[in-house]
C-alpha cells in the first residue's frame, strides 16, 4: 500500500514510518515547509494547500498532527493553539481525501474524549465527556466528516498514554524515578490508560490494513491501571522506591488548575474493545511487559 502520513516526525510518527516500511508499504511523509527528501511532499494546513500530486495513488492517509498539550499552563491562547493544531489540519486532510477519493483516513484523537470516567470502564461506545479535552477530541473527530461522507473508511484513534524507550511519558518519569523522586499524584486513584509504543504503531498499521475497522478505536492496553498502580510498577521496573506523594494543590500551583484537573488528577478507564474484538495481537498486554520493553 501507499500510505501518506502527516505528523511523521514525532514520537509515534517516526516509529510508524519505520514499521510500515519494514512491512513493505510505500510511505509518503507530509511535511510543512519545503520538501527536502524524495519521500516528502509539502503541505500547509493553515493555507489548505499541498503539493500537486501528493495523494495520487495513495491508498491511506494517516493523520497524527497535534501539538503537545502539557508543555505549559493552559492560557486562552495556548488552548486555542491546541485546537488549531488538531482540527484545522484534519479538516484539510479530510477534504483532500474526499477530493482525491483516497479509500482510508486513519486520524488521531485521544482517550480524553471520554472526560473523567472515575473507576467506570469505558469502551468505544461510551459518549463524549465534559471539559476542554473532551471538547477538543469531539471536534477533532468531527473534522473527519468530509472524508466519511465521500465514502472513505475513517478510523478515529483514541490514544492513551504511550510508553516508549525515549521521550513522551517515560522521558519525563525516568529521571525522577532514577533519583528516588517518583511518587503517586494526588490520591493515585485516577486511571491511566497506557499503551506501549510498539502496540501504538502496531495498532495503527492494523487499522490501515484491515478493512473491517472503522469509527472510534481505543489505543490502550488491555489492563488500564490507576496512578498508584502505575507508580508502583515503574518503581519496581526501575528498582527504585517510589514513596512520595505529590499533593493535588501543589500540582495545581505549578502547572495550573485546569491542566492538572483534566490531565493529571483525573483519567479514563478506557479498554480496547474494538482491537480485542478484531483480535489485534498485543505485543505488550500488561504494564510490566510494556515497561520492560521501554527500559531495556
């Protein structure tokens, strides 16, 4: 297959490019600015333009665009940037998929779609929750509608917390745990829907290749855990104690109340019902296995 990927330079995109090529697929990387390599095609989502012929012969488009959400406090300007980095590129790609009759659009989203679910287990049939993140994810997914109306098979990837050898969540946690500063956040009762990087990109490849998949797909491990359980597992994997407790009020002072209340002290007990129903073979079905792969 010929697969065009937007957001190919990030943590997930880089790994996905390698996996698809290893599997024999032809990958076209959509880049902002001038294309510098033979596999690159330029596009500008802010101007709704892309190089002529970019989607000629393309069998699937994978959209992973989206800026980091937790880099700084959520000012009004930063929240708008979060929305703009996701919704506008999706609208442009969905329109291009429709215009060029590309058969498949696999589009990023997040488990934040469900809002705070407490200890209630949620699969892909659960409704959207409340809050800023849920609203972003809802509008992000709605931006794919143009492609769907044109007959494309659209998959909406509701990704959890990706555990990888470098960068991402573990890039932040490993230095802290290495010096004995690991600890649970707040009560520790909030759920963390994790997934290994190998399974994140493996499931995206699965979605590209399997025509029976469409609609929302939770990209999360089969066994979501609480923050307290996650903290204990990381400490054990790194052979470091994790005795600390970071109180919620301190987190709010440091990072801002809205960000902390939506991304740190609450969570989603999301399960990958669609992937399990379609028999996706998880490489790391348990958190200890995912951590072992990330820390080897």
